[in-house]
C-alpha cells in the first residue's frame, strides 16, 4: 500500500495538513463571503430566526473534495546551521585569526601548533561532549573551517569491566561536587550515562586540561547508569603536519537544503506560491503566525518540473523571506473513510457532518481501531468569512465523540472508532450571516491498522462545504 494515504508527493513534495482552511488572497470570492474560515465555540444556542421579510431562512449544504492543498511556512534558520553558532569576526580568538586568513586564501599548515591555537579551536566545541561547530564570519562572508590538529578523545568501553581494581573506579560518577575541577566535571559528564537506556558520549579536546591529566592518573574506570566501564583514550592526528582548511558556507549549508530564489521561478509558479504565502493565516487551526494553507483546484505544470529537479523539497525565497512550501495531491481513494453532510430538518441554520470508518474504501486491507484527529474539534473546526470578518460555525451537538474538546482552539482533538461506529457534529451557521453562498473548509487526519504491518497507515482528509442560505 502507498504509505502516503491521502497526499501523494507532487514531484517529491509532501504537504503536512491540520485544521480548517479558508480562501487565500487572489482567489475569487462572492459578495456574501465565499472565502471561508472557522473556529470552535460553545456559545451558540442553535435557535432559528426569521429573515428581514419575516420568512424563516433555509439552508442547503454540499460537500466537495479538494484536489490540492498548499502549505507554506517560514522554517527556523536553525534547521541547518544555527546562525547563533556562526562566530562574528570580533569574537574570533586572536590565536585563530591569522591561521583562518591563511586557510581562506588556501591552506594553513604548521608542524608545531601552540597551545593558544589548540585552545582557540576548542572554543568552537559546543555541548559537553565536544562536538565541533567551526563556523565563523569574516568580512561579511560565512565560512566553515576544518582543523587537522592533535585531538585528545575519550569514551567508555561498550563492554562492562571485569576484574578491575576497585581503587581505580570512580563510583557515583553523576555526583560531581567533589571532583575538584570544572574541567574534570565536564569530562565525566560527557562520558557517562544516567540510565541503562541513555547513550554515552565522547569527549574531544585539542588542548587537554592539566586537571584531567591528574584525574586519569588516579582513575581507569567510571561507574554510571550502565555499570562500570573502562575509560578508553586516544589522540587523533598525533603526528604532523597539522593544518586548517576553510570553505565558504553556501545558502544550502545554512538551511540544510537548497534555496530557490523567486527570480529563478517560472512566472506561473511564482504567482502560485505568492497566493499560498498570502493565504489568510489559519488561526486557530494552524498554530504559528507564519503558517498558511491554501486549497486549490489547479497546480501549474511548471511546478512539477521544478519539484522533479530535487530529491528533497527545496526552500523558496520570496520577497526576501525563505519559505517551506509543500504542494499535496489529495488521494481520497486510499482512505478507509466515508464523509457526509446534511442540513438539519428541525433547525433552519444547522447542518450535520458525519464521518465513519469504511474499510472497503481503502486501497488495501484496513482494520480498526480508526483514530481521527483534528485541530480544535472533531470532525473539524469550521468557520467562514463575511465582509472580511471571521464567523464561527459553532458545534451545538455531537454524537459518537466521547473525547473532550481541546481547551485551546488550536489544540488537537482525538477519537478512536471501530468499523461499526460513526461520529457526527451538528454545526450552527451564525444568525448574523445574510442570505448568500459561503464556503467553509476543514480537514481531519485518520490512522488505521493494516494486518501484519507496523506502523499504522495514516492520511488526511481535506474538504469544502458550500453553504447556501436562502
């Protein structure tokens, strides 16, 4: 079975969906607000009312599927190389500045690196385990440098020690108050694990502290959460020549993936992306001020050609801002789900949305439990727009939904059903909406079991509701 049950990749790009989605800027809308938005509310009473000429209003509602969903957001710069780890020129240690200049011009080599240079390189190690993050900025350009210098390393042996000298074992390694040196505390913390399922680490330093030499003269073993193990040490790059190389960091290095500038995009693709980025923020269904979604019928052909050029989806820079833009194709034929909607008979401005498992509809074998999730409410939080204002479609009644509604409007609701159950929510259209046609858009996720397979399959179901008030 295709594991991407609803959203198959368009040129390798997979969209992540949650919540309800409204029309974006640039999409057509009617005078009565065919742009849609939504929320969850407990304050609607579901009463009916008459319109201006004294006649009871009537409601018709139609469920429509969605060919494509576009999700766009601004990724964190730390997804690749965190800019916080790029040391500015003014903060580069003096002992390293000259060698870096030589490395940028070609290569720095020496047969006898002084202690100041070794200590300067160690300043670029983060976390107690000695991981090197050698990033600098010189004259406005970012570089990564690669030092080939003598490096002391230590780690604990994988096998538990046997027949050891008890006097050369440091017991209770986690209790570091009496180690007598911050350098020794760092060393012990780097090597040890605090439990049997916690990974041990490696200690790496070019400039080995004197206090550590004294510690290693006294101890050969450490006891941690995984038992007593021998301390194993070595020196990398022990013999000269020693060197430092440098290279300029690319934008792909900084973001950990290629970044395509708007100037390189086909006009149709750029317009398509701009509409996705300008789409109204889906709060509260999508947390984060920088995340948007857009439902659309068509995707430019040029987008498929662009996406096919990359093994992994690139980022895109539009108006100077970098975005992660994912385009998903809906695959309803893969989901073991049926969805239906009907206007309520007893209330003129209410309708019921029902969702049920349908294993016969899946592309392959499916078995329960079927777990449904959605931001805000199940089956989905819904809302619409009228004259630019968000109008809530309050849930006034539910059936088959035992789990509580989230306390936060962007919280996730969850419910598990068997193949013989159904969940239904009755929504009330606000009395303030005049006659006209409105669109509300929603989305829920579902996961289900497949015989003999782990993990479960999963997918998402985006949908539109066309609501006509007469």
